[in-house]
C-alpha cells in the first residue's frame, strides 16, 4: 500500500501513539480521519497537520461511533484504504481486587471498540478486495504482567479475535497486522483504570510514541502478520513461552505493587 494520498482512519489520535501515527501519516501525504473523545485536542491536531484531514469526536465503545466515522471518511474522501485500531485504555490492579465493572469497561473499549471499527470498514474493503487493518495490541496480550490481569485479558481477547480474522481474510485481498508494543512513553499509564500504584522498574526503557508510529507505517506498507516494536519484547515473549516459571519470578522482581503485602501476604 502507498501511504501518499491514502485515506486512513486512526483511532485514539488525540494523544500518544495515535497522535504520533496521524502526524507521521499526514507528513507522508495520507488523508487521516482522526478519532478520539477529546474534540479540542483533535481540532488542535488537525490544524497542525499538513494536508487535508477529518476529525470525529466520539467514544469507540459506542456502537454508533465507528459506522459514523466510516460514513464521514467516505463522504469526505470517497474511499478508505486502511484503519489503525489504536485507541485503548489500561487497567492496573491485583487480580484479588479487580472490579468487574473496570474489566468490562476495558473490554468494551479495547475489544468492543476495535471490533466495531473492523466491522465498520470491512464491507468497503471487501467490495474493493483490498484494505489494511492494523490493530494495536500489546506484549501483555501474549504474556500478562503482574497487576495487569484485567488489561491483559482484554488484549488477549483482542489477539484471539485477530487470529480468527486473519484466517477468515485469507484470499480476500485484505491485510491484517497485529502490533505488540512493550512500554511506550505516553499518558497511557496515568489514564489507567484501577489504582495506579505499581512500581515498574521497566518504565524507564519505554520507547517514544514516534517509534511505534514508524512501525505502524511499516505494517501498513509491508503487511506482516505480527509486528513488535522492540526486539527485546520479542525476546521476552519467546523466553516466557520457553521458561514460564522463570519468567514469572523475574517479572515478580521487576514489577511490584506498593500495597502487595497487604493484598496477598497480610504482613
Ligand atoms: N503506552 C504503552 O506503554 C502501551 C504499550 C502497549 C500497548 N499500548 C496500546 O497502545 C494504544 C495507545 O496507547 P497510548 O500509549 O497512545 O495511550 P494514550 O496516550 O493514553 O492514548 C490513548 C488514546 O486512545 C483514546 N481513547 C481512549 N479511550 C477511548 C474511547 N473509549 N473512545 C475513543 N478514543 C479513546 C484517547 O483519546 P481520548 O481520551 O481523547 O478519547 C487517546 O487518544 C492502546 O491500545 C494501548 O493499549 C500502549
């Protein structure tokens, strides 16, 4: 797929990875439909981007949002070439204290919102026998980190959904890539649901959102099935698959919960 002049929907474009992705795409000549809830941030972004773009302020977990985004894209640019399903929220809490309402909210956005986006573009992609879908998952979609159980469950569900879709799309001309970032520098951690009092010694190694954006461009142009943003993340998942008990012990040392003693050990 050529990025120049392509029409690409990016969800979660008001911040972090999505904003970096929309910016990179715009500088490469794409027409971007930027989606997120915060209208003023989208307006500001639209004014800074070179070229012609559209914005839509809405919650992707509302079933009406993504069909409306697709209608806007078709009305404005006449077609859609790709969608980057990036919008997502975190949830940080020991499993023992997880609130099911928070898990459901996470599922509604991270799985329901992505499903809604994919289902909204698929009729157009199928009619054109082409199109690219990029889904932003996470390394925790494969191997959970401590205190990320609710979030990991949503990304794990998303991964299985994409596994099935990958097979269903064979021979359709439509490409699907699942991107699995590790830690990325963004406001994601401060927006998480639950209590944000975990201590992650890995936090400092987070990569810039612009680096993930460049990987998303690679996904749109080369269509790999799965894409990592750092070789270390790929190695971590390989290691955790081969040596799961060792990986558990290492992760327990790397990531602590401030109140872990009172939650599990009553010390
Ligand atoms: N940061 C990391 O370390 C990391 C690692 C692995 C994977 N990821 C994944 O990468 C994606 C982007 O994360 P990020 O780091 O860029 O986080 P971020 O800076 O918090 O940005 C999240 C974006 O999603 C939008 N969003 C959240 N809920 C939404 C909803 N219900 N409807 C519409 N838009 C919504 C937010 O915009 P509004 O608030 O304006 O709606 C924002 O634009 C997420 O799927 C996340 O799970 C992040």
